[in-house]
């Protein structure tokens, strides 16, 4: 096993690429950025790629006859090809640029859901989903009379796979779930769930917001029909995301939004939609963010996703050990071997917001609250948690600092 491992990643060297990581926080403490599941920071290479477009190549895409428009169109379409390669899609035309994971999932619910689902059809989700993969389906249920079902969680935070056969039937038209969940960080058993969904003829949507940035994704090997993710969680800018869809499925879907660029022809009474993916990219797309996402992919590929995944495993194991050893701290969810680089925890007798606030005074940025997963927190019997989430630039020393700051927060509380 060890012989196959990639060379270890050196976060100290990578950190030089990220100007913001050298910031001092208002308390004077250096920034310890552990909020990567919310959004990640940008290396100079990504920032410069975007500045260069604005300074030298910027114009609208797919419409100009002039040389600048040709340049920006080439760069934009090159970014689409990079995304295609990165997730091992067959064809760049299977890559739709959206504003992010949320828009990608809404696109599927509005376009595919409205066109192909009928009253009584079922969509299967899990209890661990981000609101982005719950609410669009609730809205679809209200519009189309479909039925939502939820794969339950066991007490250890893993999915109750034994319940899968009874929840899947000929009525199941879609199974939609996160590859890695955003609160517990669980890496879900897609290789069990996707074939089971296929066996009843259901389509599969993977919310890959927390997985594509951290581990190799191969949409063909997975056999996912749809896969959604966001640029801002993978060193890219906000405002751009991706919907991957199998070409033959995208081709039978009607447009989601109407406007410029998504049409072949318009008469006063009707329009003909453009081919995919333009059909789903109405209006001026996120041109520079998409090119920035392409630069982020270049950066991630240079570091190597296997090395990143291995590094995050180290940080996560250490975080479980450090936090798990503090009396009064409960680490949520399954053991590290079932997880990506996310650790959520509760501190006895302290509200998550107070924990996060005290960590912030030590320069440590974490998220606290329900993390857009209220049903999950309800299932866990809590209203809020504190979450640390790691990326390639985090260090083991930062994990130790997190542990020390949590202990200090407990001491402060006791003194009150
Ligand atoms: N799905 C998952 C699993 C997510 O973690 C998020 C964002 C989304 C969907 C939505 O992505 P967006 O880019 O469209 O906003 N998750 C978080 C989080 O955990 N904290 O802040 C944002």
C-alpha cells in the first residue's frame, strides 16, 4: 500500500502561493483557515490568470466577430475542456457552466424534473443532504406531486444501507445524494448506491461540491447521470460551477432559463433551443470565473489529487485524535476512514457560535451553526455544531492549534 502512496505534500511550500494565508487577524494572531467546506482560498496562479484576462483578453463570448471576443471565447472553451478532463467526462459538451452547485441542482430539478416526472414518481435523497439537495426537490414535489423519500442515517452517521432495497422501486426516478457530506464529511458508498439505483431504472445525481475538490472524480467509472460542483470550493472563484450531464440525457432536456445564447432561432411566437451545452447557458456566462476555475484545475493537477487526499487524511486523523481526547468534546459522525477532511463537533455546555467566536479570537476560522443541513442536525438531536474543514494548505500544527484553542475556550467558560 505504502509503495503506491504519492509523495507527501508540503503545505508550507504551497502556502507561499496563497497571499491571504499570510494575513494577521484583528487579534494579531496569524490566520488559521479551517473553513474550506464553506469556500476555499485562491493561489496567485488563479488570481493572476483572472487578472490577465481582464487586462488582455476580455470580451463577451460566442458572439463577437472581433479578435478580443475570439480570444475570450477560446479561453472560456478551454476551461470547459479542462473541467471535462478533470472529471473524466466523455465530451466537453457534457459540461454546463452554472453559478454553482445550487444552480446546477436547480437546473436538473426544473428542467429534467418538470419535463419527465409525474405525480407519484419518487425521488430518493438521504438524511445527510445540504439544503441545496433537498429544497429544489421539495419545490419540485409541490409543482409536480412527486414523492420524496430519504435514506436514513444510522446512529454512527453512516447510511442505513439495509433500508435501500425497501426504498428503491420502479417508482424511483432519481437518486440524488452528496458524494461527501458537508457536516459529517462522510464519503458515501456510491459504488453500492449507483448500481442499485440503476437496477430499478432510476437516474442518479451526485452532489459533488465536497468531493470534486478533494479526490479524483471519474464520472464515467461512477456511471453518474448528473454531477454538480462549485468552483469556489476548489481554489477557484465564486460565481461559477458545473453541471455535468450525460450527453444523451442533456439533449432530451428542455432549457431551464430563457434568453440570449440558449437559442438557435427566435420568432415572435416561439423559439428553437440551441444544442447542449449552450441551451443551458442563457445570458452572458461567468466568463472570467470559468477561466479562473480552469486555472484552479491546473493548480490542483500540478499538486496531484491523490497527494491532496492523502494529506487531508493525515489532518483528519490527527483532528479526530486531538478533539476526541478533550473531555466534553464530542466528534460527530463516523470514524476517519469513512470521511473526507471535515470534522464537526459539539462542546458540552457551549453553543457552537460561542466556540467559533472564541476560536476566532485565536485567529482560527471555522463554521458554526447548522451548515445548511437542518434535517441532519435534527436527526443527530442537536441544533448546531462547530466544523473545521481542511484543504491542501492546512498543516498538522494548525490542527494542534485548533485543539489547544478548544481547550482554552472550555477553560474560559468554566471561569465565568
Ligand atoms: N452541496 C454541498 C454538499 C455543499 O457543501 C454545498 C455548500 C452546496 C451543495 C452548495 O454549494 P454552493 O456553491 O451552490 O453554495 N456548502 C457550504 C457549507 O457547508 N458551508 O457553506 C457552504
